[in-house]
């Protein structure tokens, strides 16, 4: 069994004493979507979460973590974060602001601590999957542990696709 290289997010979880598993999957550069990850993991899309970075008109950057079969509701995210409006940041802004690339972005261990919101339905599952901070590697952990590690709150921020 090959040793999986620890990501910064995994090291931060270790340091915080938070239990998790790392799970590898095959990356498809042409399909970085959550449904591909869910399929590779053999897990329901409802438990595979994506991390999205938005810019608010009042607060600057915010982070939203939503299920792979849902999308961020911009009105709800704005309200939750104290903004009048929010919008997705441009792809080219992701790495310089977070330290992560598309398909490998996680709410744990970004360059700065941004206000972070996890879609409330995550709490119904004993565990969810989020990126470990690089493509091809997911963290399997309890939603409450993700919230603790990312200093996040659970709130209503998503809507059906």
C-alpha cells in the first residue's frame, strides 16, 4: 500500500486531534465535478461536498461548503454572511487567495481564515467527504469536525441544482 502524502489540511486536523480518513480517487482533468468524485468513491452525491469561494460586497471573500448535488443560493449566502450580494470569484483568483486549485479546494487551512458556511443539511450525515486540499484526495470526516476545523457555521445556503 503506497503512503498517501499528508496535505496541509490533514496536518491541521492531526494537530487539532480531529479524526478523519483520507480517501484517494482517480482524477479526470476534464471532469472535476462532485458527481465524478462521488462516482469514484462509490458514495452518494449528497455526502460529497464542494468548497466554493465567493466575494461579498461588504465582507470580501467568504467560503461556502455545499453538497455536490446542490448549488450555493447567492441570496441565502449573502444574508448568512452579512452582505447585500455575493458572487463567485474568478477561477484565476482561487489559488492566490486560498492556496488551493479548482478541484482541490478545501475550507481547512486556506491562506487566510475567511468566514465559512457549511450547508445545514450536512448535519444529517455521520460523515461527509470534502477535498483534502489537492485533486485526487478527499477527507472523510464528521460534519461537526469539519465545522470545528474550518471555524465554520452551519446555515441555510444551498438550493437544488
